[in-house]
């Protein structure tokens, strides 16, 4: 079996060396880049399966090259690894196409686990459909009746879970666990708000209510 190849983009040589050692020990091939421009060049030269991207890079910053990486890699997961810990940075990067955000300093076991999860998700079927709804996970896009639906990262995660098992009830606890595991606090009350907003966005386009509440348990597609 071919090893998954990971592009590590970080100008800090010591951190990059540590990441390379940990990843190679976990069974991955590693390609290194030390600046934003270098990262884009490496993407032209190598086929990669995942990108670890620092934000504070010389020349082109991580923020500026993230959209370019998303365009060139067509759905390859990008995990931000940065010392920036503010919520605005995390939210902005997730909205720009990153699939995860890890703050420095980090536990190497957690980083490896997150990488394994993202690669597993990448290998799953990328297109989910239900009635007039189409979710393309590779493009991280949702359409309804052929029109684009602008969802928050949390709404997207919720819809994806519902579409993965459209005939089954997805429990509130599993939805909360999924959302909270990815750097976002979620309670039963806020979950209901997210579901309500998701329902509204889909209904505004199609006139249909696609999501059904199952009292005391969770939610399912109608």
C-alpha cells in the first residue's frame, strides 16, 4: 500500500523537524516547505494527501495561500498548525477551507490522530445526496435545487451527519460530540439553534422542510 504523503509548511526548522520525525514514525511520507511560495511550488511538484500549514510564514502568509492551496489540491484536507489561538483566526481559516485547526504547542499524539481522521474522511465517498440536496465534501459545498447554500462550518457538519444516514435518527449527543470535538463548544440549546438556521437556509431555497425532529432523541431527514 502506498504511504499517504503530507506536506509540512513551517519556517521553524525545529518544529518542522519534529513534525517530520513524528509523521514518518507514524508511517507517512513527508515533504517540507519553508515559506508560502515554497509551499505552492511543492504542490506543483508533488501529489500530496494532506497539508499541515503554519500561518506565520515569511513572504506569503498561511492566510494568503490557503485559498490557493484549496484551488490547487481540489479537496485535499488542510490542517492549520499555528500559535495564533484567537477564535477569529480559527473561524476565518475554517471558513476559508481549512478542515481543522491545531494550536501550538500541541500534543503530537493528537496531531497524528487528527491527521488519521482527516485522511479517513478523505477516502470516504465525497458526494452525498438527498432529494434536492447535494453535498460535495471534496469541494466542501452544498447545493439545493441547483443553488449554492452558504452554511457555517457547524451547519455543514450537522447536515453531513444527517445525509450520511438519511433514514436513521442521529442522536443529539452524537451531533454535539462531533461538533464539540472540532474546537467548538456546543450544547443542546445551541444545537437546536444551528438546526433551526440550517432548516431555514434549505427551506428558503426549496420551500421544503427537510429535517425532522424526533422528540427526546435527535434529528433525521424527512
